[in-house]
C-alpha cells in the first residue's frame, strides 16, 4: 500500500488535511469519504517527502538488523555523552567492523556538514532504515531529545530482533525435519528401490500398486532429475510471486488467521512489534494517529494491517483508541482493556508499556505451546512416511512368502 496526503472539506465549511494508506488514489478517495469528509486533492506522501530531500545519494546496500542495532547503539552512547553528531559519525566511520556501516556513516557525515539534519539525511536512505526509524529520529530532533529517542529506537530494534528470533526458532525445527524427510524419500526412491528391481522381477508376480508407483517415480526422478529441479524452483518462485499479489496474499493471510495455533502465533508476533512501536513513538511525542501509521508499518499480515488502518481512520474522526481497537475484533481483549484504562486515567504511555510486557509474555507462551504441539505431529508424519515406504518395499516379499 501507498500513503497519500489528502485535503478535504469537513462539515461543508472546514478544510482539513491528513494522510491515509491505500492501494491507489481511488481507494484513498473512498476511505476519506468513509470519514464523512469531502476529498479535494491527493498527493503521494512518499514522492512529496522524497522531493524535500536534496543532494545526491550514494548507492548503499541494505543493512541487516544486527548492523542497525550496532550503528544505533554506538551513536546513542556517543551522543548521550555530549559528543557532536559529526564527531560521533566520524568515530563510527573509522572504527566500525562493518564496511557498509563505515560507508553509510561517511555519507551521513558529508550530508550533515552540508547543512542537513540527521532526519533529513536518513530520509534519503528510507529503503535502508524504514519510515519508523526515520519518523522517530525526526521526532527526537524536533523535541530536542535525540539521545532519548535513540535509546527508544535501540530498544525497539532489539525487540524486533528478539521477536524475529523467537518466531524463526519455532518454525526452523519443523522445517528442517520436513526437509530431511523429503531428502530421505528421494534417496529411497532413486537408489534403494531400483536395487530391488531384479529381485521383484524374479518373484514372477505383479507388483502391488504402491510398490509399482514408487518404482516408477524413482525411475522418472533418476531419468528426468532436471525436470524435478526446475519444477521445484519454479514452484517456489511461483508461490513467492503469488504471495506478492495483494488479492492472493489477503486470502492466505486470512486463512492463516483461522488455523489453530498458527492464528495466535501470527497475531501475537505482529502485535508484539506493533505495540512496541506504538509505545515508543507515543513516548517520543508523536500524535497518536501518526503513531498508528508508524506502528502499522511493522505489521506483516495483510488482514491485521487493514484492521489497524480502520482503527487509524476512526481515531482520526475522534474515536477513542481503545474503542476503535475493540471495533475491529482482531486485537487481543486484554490489550484493548489496558489501553482503555490508560485513556481513562490519563496514563496511556504507562498502559502501552504494560501492553508490551503482556504481548511478549503471550507470545512466549504461544511459541512454547506451538513447539510442544509440533513435536508429536512431526513424529506422526515421520511414522506415516516410514510406514508407507516400508510397506511399498516389503509387501511383494510378504506376498511371495505367503504363496
């Protein structure tokens, strides 16, 4: 989705402006009208903001999450001790172990010496740092608390790294087991079954259909192995291209949210990053609607992302955050309750902080339950696979012995 800046008329007399995330201008116009506004103009926010960035930008490959953490950590330590930003960047350029960090800090230092702020410089490298990082740094510069903002940003990056590690850790074990099982099946079909071909022919009896199917499959894979390789690569590429299609991705994401265990894993992993960015950006003094836009950038699930956009639209119209979150029926109940309590007491920042802790604990519990559930399922899968291959291999021998 793209972000559009809009100008509209409210109550037939007041001109208002804001931003909305949509697929295209037509979709943006429809969403603005749903806010009871009359749209008058739309501008691509990304294009507008990029025009403001002046100067040539050197091509730099993307930084990994670990490199972003190292860069932000060093910059935060140096700026918090009162070292000017240019000297801090020079130190990182001369002492960083990463060649990409040294290159990008060199470019940063040139841009800032030329009169740009850190936020304006980061804007030129949006594809590397992302809108969340840039938005928080700009808010820190505007409030004069860049060092505190870097601390919050560092915590946020570490949180994203932790969530990513937890989810990958939960999925990598079953993925490896399934991959090894596929390799074992290929070895059995290509090398083991052909070794019994002469023995099966000497039995003088027609082979059972299960054995015949395995033998034919092994012969085909051995003779036309390149078709198998091309087909496998083509399948992965096709699935990836299909997932890039918004309609297909929405169907897949919606289907995942209805699967047992996977639904909770998907929801809490998405909301873990979402609520962390929401809390950090709110503490940085960013308006709540912009906080929602920034936090929504971390959402991977299309359905959840669309739901949060609906929340942002309702908050923009004056609805309380907790009421808007509750209306979409996708947000955990405890999370909306804690936010509602924070709004009523005037301590929304504290409530968001406790929400971060709650979501993290729930994510840990879901991952632990998912891991315990997947192990017996994998054992059943391996057992069925071994039983199938064993039956195909020895069923002709059993029939021969019986006769």
